[in-house]
């Protein structure tokens, strides 16, 4: 291999490593955003569960009160 070919091959390797590092950084950022979203959805689901159980209890009380 000539020196110029070796230099081009080395440059390509550096570009791949640099692009891979950017991709990994982007994926980590996306992972963090997804974890934050999942946490918010879980919190909302828990709040809805509490509200539904409270609504059910109130419904039972009014049904028993009216009877």
C-alpha cells in the first residue's frame, strides 16, 4: 500500500470513530428523553388509578346512601 492510501484509510477510520461517537451521544440523549417520558406516563397512570379508585369509592357511597 502506498503512503497516500494508508493516510486515506486512516482518515476514514477516524471519520467512522468520530461519527460513531456522535451517534452514541445522540442515542444516549434519546434514551434519557425516553426514560423521562416513560416516567411521566407512569406517574400519570398512577394518578389516574388513584382518581379512578376514589371515584369508584364515591360511587359506592352514593349508591349505598341512596338505597
